[in-house]
């Protein structure tokens, strides 16, 4: 099993703390997929910006359809979430 160093909630500062706080406000927690890039807060922010644009931006697909597609792709990739 691989171990990736991440920054914990109590260590987060500046931009990363803002990101963690926004994640908690939106989802009730900071998901591990977000923590994976915590050593590079600018990369974390860029990744979240893409996610938010894809999942919440203007689209012909409904929010439910986008979530269904995410589930199908995750299943096809063997990802548990």
C-alpha cells in the first residue's frame, strides 16, 4: 500500500485552510481525494475549480445526470467513490 504525505486539518494554513473550510461547508468534510494534493494548495484549488465547473457550471446535462456519469466512470475505473 502506498502512503502519501498530506497536510492535516490542524496544520492547514492560508490557501489550503480556505480550501478545507470551503470543502467542509459544502460537503461536511474534507474528502481524501482533496487531501491527496494538500502539499500543493494551488494544484488543489485548480483541481477543485475544474470539478466545480464540470459539476455545477452551465451544461445541457442536469446535476443528477452529471453525478450518474461520475458514478459510472468511477465504477469502470474500479474506484470505490
